C-alpha cells in the first residue's frame, strides 16, 4: 500500500454513519475506496453528484461519470445528479458534515493554502473556499513534506490562503494532528517513528497530549 493510500485509509476512520462528505481533488478521492464496513456515508462531488462510489475497475469506466477532478467514478444505488448551482447551494447551506481536502500548506492555526502558487497557471480556485467556510468539519490529507524534504506544516502559511483557521485535523504519512487553540496536538504517530522525528520534518511546534 502506498503512502497516499495509507493516508486515505486513516482518514476514512473519521467518517461516521449518516455523514454527507465532500472529497476534494487528488488524494482525498482515494477515501472512497476505504469506507469502513457497517457505516453508510453519502459522498458529494461539487460538479453535481450525490452518491459517489469508489473508482471503477479497469474496463468498466463510464466517461459520463466523473468527479470534480475529472476522474471516472462509479455510482451507488440512489445516486442523484444536479446542477453545479444546486451543488454549491448544498455546500453553502451547511449540509456537508465533513470536507476532506488536499493541501500545499497548513499552519499551526489551522489555516489552509491549497489553491494556487503565485506565478503558476491556475485554472480556477474551485470550490475549496466554499467548503472550508461551510462544512461542519475539515480534514486535510497531505504528504508531510515537499519532494525536496521541506516542511509543509508551518508556523504560518506562505502561500495565498484558502481559509484562515479552518482546519480541524491534519493526516499525513507520519502523523495525525488535531488543531487546537494551543497549537497542533499529535494524536497518532506512524509505526516506527518518534515524535522527535515527526517534529524534525515539521516547522510548526507539535504538542504531545500530555503537555496540555
């Protein structure tokens, strides 16, 4: 299992029975493949679908069924389709229990940067700003560092913000961190690692639960 799949599997444990959940573009879409047995959640895609299923098996793709990232998906019994306007009315109306998003940067205040890098071509901001402003809870999935080993969990974000103080939980391949008024509390560490090793890959100060 890849690091991205391990992150998605761990995030799937944040799902609760009856939740309406939006999966952001990229790594969050993998969560659909790891929904725990015995619970029912309804996945919403901001391009106008309610009842998104897991990725299709090879050879069973339907080009008319895509998520917001233009990847082919499946439908579940009872799936519904509607306009983008209705989709965003659902989001802005506060009907999403959990929003799972990717990130380029997150800081110790729970601020999120995930929509643009200055100087690079941006197709559009997408729906992330609406989701972080309106979802009841926001979980971020991300790799802990950049490809060159630079921290992505910072004291303060340096990229343009998607939202200020909007993130509740951060899940990486190294740790699970909860955003609190005191800072980032480490709730779980990947097997074989120490909190000191996680801290060395993190600019923001990490807090052990025992320190609270």
